[in-house]
C-alpha cells in the first residue's frame, strides 16, 4: 500500500486553492510546499513508529482520525473562516508536535526557503498535511480496510519510497535511510565501530 500519493490526493484542488489564500501564499508555491511536506510528515511518522513507545503514541493519535476524516470533507468551507480553520489546524499542530517535536521549526524553515513562502505558512501547511494523513488513515480504519495495528506496519513499509521522496534540505533534519542497516552503519561509523566488530563483541557478551 502506497500512502504518499493518497495523502496528496486527500487534499483536493479546491482545498489547495483555499489553503493558499488562508496562508497568504501563491497557489503554485502552496502546491509545491504540500508536495514536499507529504514525505516529510511521512518520514517523521516512520521514525516515530520505529519504537514500541512511538508506535503506541501513533496509535493514540489515530483515535482522532475518524473525526478528522469528517472534517476533511468540509475542508474548503472550513478554510474560508479563520476561526474554523484555526480550530481545525490546532489538531494538526498537536499531531506535528507529537511527530516532529522541535524538528518542525527546522523543517518549516527548509520548506519555506525551498518553495518561496513564509515559515508560518509552511508550518500551517505542515499541520494541514498531517490532518490529511490522519483523515486518510481514519477513513481506512472506519471502513475496515485496515486495523490500528496494521497501520503501524503500513507506515513502516513506506520507508524506501519516502526516503527517495524527501527533499534534500528536509533530509538533513529528518534522517531516514531506505535500509535500516544504513542507519546502523552511520551510527557505528560515528562511534568507530563496524558491523563485523559489533557481531564479534556480541558473541563474547
């Protein structure tokens, strides 16, 4: 199951147009920013669910998914009202905080520079993309296409495609390799160890 395109498609052309007005950015630049934010949000999700605690945290976040899916159907009209839009994006803000923490500031900066929009606009679009992801997953769960536990496996399986889609400047902030072995080699290289040395060490400990 490939999620990147499905998340992008969850934001209709009308939603993107209204979003560009809401954040005060050119429509084409808004669309480009969303295109780069989708793999960024997915990469953060993959990193989060790589641990048991993170997977549990992600599953807790999915509890809002069904509610978000209903709201996403009304997204164009919600974006017309600043109050309703801010209320909706507050859900996305909590999701981004859980997914990225302090990394979100650096990612918003990278996207803003790359796409020619302001950092606050990039941050709001990031929240919108997280809502698109939650809404999509929430609908899949409610329609019995997948279980909450199954979502974790699906997210983990997006690693290769997401790593290839990450914008270079974002990849410097969210380190994600196509193969988890590459991450281990990176850590060991920094420590002066090697995989062979680590295996030998494990034999005698």
